[in-house]
C-alpha cells in the first residue's frame, strides 16, 4: 500500500508540475553578461541544452506570487531570472506550493527549490544542500487588527497558526512549551492568515517580510506586534541530489555577480523598498 501511495503521489506531482509550469521567457534562453562571461560560457559549454527544473511556492508574497496582471512575480522569481541571464543557463520554474515543491525535489521531479527556504541545520541534516544565502529573514507573529496581544505571554492558553514545514512553524514550536499555546498547521499562508482574521487562531507565525508585505499589499485585517522577531536565518536555493552541484555552483556565482553589479539591490528595492 505504501509503495502504491508513493507511486500515485509521484504521478500527481509530475502532472501538477506540467500543468503549473511558469517559465521566465527572459531567462529560458542562455545569455551572459560582461561581469560573468567566463562562468556563463563554461556553464553553457558543459551542457548547453540542459533545462533545469526549479520548484517553488505559489503564494509567498513578496518572494513568489501572482500579481494583479496574472504574472508570476517576486523576489525569488526575479533573482533566479537575473542569475540565469548572468550565468547562461535554461530553466523552468514550476509553481506547485511549498509541500509540493519540497516533495518534487526529494523525489527527483525537480532539480532544485527556491521558495523562501531558510537555511537551517535540521534541513541540512535531512539532505538539503543549500546555496549561499540570498536574503536574511526573521520570523514573527501577526494578530487580528483589533487584537490586544503584544507579547508571547498573551498567547498562553490559545491556539496559533503556522504553515507546515516552514521556519515560522519552527519558531512557534520552539516557544509553545514555554508560553503554553497549541499549534494548528496549514498548507498555505492565505488560509493561515484567514484563520486568525476569523478568530480561530489568536496569531500566526510567518517570515516577517512576507507578513508585512502581504498585509500592505492585500489590506487584510492583521497587524504585526513589535519586538517579537526571531534572530533570523538566510534564505537559500537548495538541491537534494549531489549530481546537481553544478547548478548550485552556477547559482552562487551568479548571485555574487548580481550583488556586485547592483541588480540584486534593485530587485529588493522593487519589492521591499
């Protein structure tokens, strides 16, 4: 039965990725910039026809999401496109949700994941192989707009919401025993936020820039109390198969180049400035 279920899940993932593929037209063809001609040419020469399959989340504002024009955009989307242009590789970006993206890379349905994934020791120990960090994010809570919650102590005896498998969930789990709250898990951020708005959960834990940006863009009835942030951890692209190390090397080289030439700063300013 387990083998049958695993086979069905793998087939479902493959069909989902085929249906949800959102390839960046600017980055799908090999290109090189003056700052990285050597590395870009080397990548193209190694396997010029290789199309790297990259899995990502569907709704993780401002890192990956669909804008008002129906275009898939975000910090992660733009960083990947800029690095692909810099390094001269082809890719397909598949928007299949957090759990689906993780499972796709674990099962070999995708080569890498870029989805606001925090670099943690626990993930490294479970087989994640990370790139250099490309954004340092803290985690915190959001509460209903009319909530009087201002501290973790105020969560005692209540239930909080988290998104499954995220750094926000890890942060909540690290505090729940000390502050006496329980946790409800969700598959995506909008559903988690809605659970707080309707009063089922007293708060939700999420990456700070994600919540602040989502509240600002969508105008939802949540607020972020001050002073409750975690120490933070960098986001990284990750592979889970050592055979894809060449892609990780290209990503790191391209990241260094776009940070040096100002492209990276322009991307961050576009979404968080």
